[in-house]
C-alpha cells in the first residue's frame, strides 16, 4: 500500500520483459490498484519466468466534474473515500453547496498513510434573477390589482396559474396567484401572492317621515352593518335629525371595518305651510258696548281662539277692556300654521251727559259711511262739531244751533275715509266733549 504511485522493477540481466500493462521495460510505475504481472526472458535458451505483485494505492478517490453550469446552486461531492477534506472554500466536509461562479478545489487525505488527492471543478451560476409580483394584498369588491412579473433578464416565457402567458395580469377575485418565469438560458423562477377581495356593505337609507311640513323635523336612518355612517349634510351616525326648508335628497356613505363602502339616498319632501291671515275686523278697535263681530281669515276653514272668541265671533263685552290676542289657526294638506292679531277693547264715551247739553248719543260706532249724533240739550245755544283724525287734522266741521228739543245731526265726510280711529269733538261755551269713532273698511 502506497501513496500516489509505485515503481516496480523486474531486475536487470534479462533479454526481455513483458508486463501485463503491455510495457516492455525493466521497470514500470503504476498509480492504480491492481495485480501487475511481468514475464522475463533469459539471455540464453529463451527460457522465461513470471512474477506477480499486488499494488494498493492509498490515495482517496475523488472525482469532481470538470465544469458545472446551473441556474441556482450545485452540490460538489468529494466522495466518501477520504478521511480528511480540505476545500478551497475552507469547508472540511465531504460535500459543499456553491452559489457563485468560480473554481472550487478539494484536497482529500487518507488517514492511514496521509495520502492526498487533489481535484477541482469550475462552476457557472447562470443568470436567473428572482421576480416579485407584489405582496399579498386585499381590496374591496369592485377593485382590482395588477400583478407584474417583470425581470431584469431576458425572459423566454411566462406561465401563470390562471393560464395567462403575459408579463402582467389584472385580477379582481380572491385567490392565490403564481407565475413561473423561464429565461432564455433555461432557468426558471417562481413567485406567488395571495389576493383577498372584501364584499362591500349594502347601504339602506330611510326616513321616519318621507314628507314633512315646513319647519318640522324628521329622523333619517341608515343600515348596512357598517363601522361608520357619513351623510351628505355633514352629519354622522346611523340616525340623524333633519329639518329641510325645501324638498331635499340626503345621501349616506356607509363604511365597514375593511374600509369598503356603499351609498344610498333618501328624499324628504317638504310641504309649505298655509299662508294665514286675519281679514278686516281686527284692524279696528272696539267699544265694550259694541256687538259681537264675525271673524274671517284666509284660507277659510280655520279656527279662531282667544279672549272673547267663540264660534268664530269676537265679543268685545265678553273680552273686556284691554288688548287681547286673537289667533287664527288653519291646517292645509296636513300642515298647520297660525297668525295672531290683537283686538283692542275700550270703554267708549259714545254716550255722555253734560250739564249744559244733556245726553249725547253717537251711532253707529263703529261706522262705515254715515255717523249720527243725537244731542238733547239742557238749554239752547251755539255748538260746533268737528271730526278729526289721529293726527289732529280736521276732516269735517259743522256749526249747529241747539234747540230745547232732541237734535239729530248726521255727518257724512266729504272725502272717502280709510278705516281706523277718528274723534268727534263737540264744543260749546269754551268746553269740549271728545268722542272716539271707529271707521270700518267697506
């Protein structure tokens, strides 16, 4: 048993040598295990003799490939024949895995004689850059994502698990997507990504009252199992109060915990309030002795209420002296509106007595066109009668000769008077007796 090789010598003095290796020299050098036979021929008579020697080479057997071309990595194996391994990478194991292009060598040693075997191999790592089609992603129903298998190297083909063969695909459903990219050098790489598509919430908007009267409030409600509700008027929450002045549409956006949204709208109709007014009668003041008057309002069909009001009539005597609110309320198309006016009741001096004139009656009061004055004097004499407005302007003047009997004087103003308050002043002997008159509208 030797290391590396052994020189075998058949000895000198022979006429010829014939080795089992076909050599014909006196000696040969062998480097592999085996039985080696030599036949020698003597110098006279042609006699021959044969001898055999068994040779064992103790060097470990190592057989690395001369060169290797691979896409990712390759494992070099020095074989199990050695006891000690010393790679050019510094590794001391039987095998190594290499991922870089270059020369790799091994020195394998037999422990018994310290015989060494050296071998090397050239490894070429072919270009096959990884591809990244993107991270796992999620989005809401109706969305999509584009997966791109772009690479810096020259690509021969793309093979997706969707059967697509393009560099990019656009997907809109939940699944795990993968692609195998084959380069022109035959190398392949694979990448995958999980896509999750969330179902959108279903929004539903409704109103407590679909139609309301102007000035009223109703509640809007939204459902959809969402995490938040946002309304077009800036409010938030699943239930909100609204008081639109005109018919209005409200839109709600519902958003769930995944950020997915849906929208719905509801329209609230607004009915106008009736335009209410009180006609005529309450434009004037009343004497406490005046008869009850019929109240009218627009639109018709409403109800009057207030002091002295009963069955649509205002009774000054029942109301009593003072200023009294009178309300007219009307409901039209389900909407109610009201207006409040005031009625003034006074203790009127339309009937009076003086020691130099006696009883004075003025009627009708209120009046429309004519007003009569009855004077029953205590003694005769001259008197003047004036009608003045609230500004103190005289709009009618008359001189009368009082007699010892009842005097009836009729006053019809020469110009058309507007409705309102006027005064009669009766003057006699530097004394003035005033009376309040009410002119009603025609």
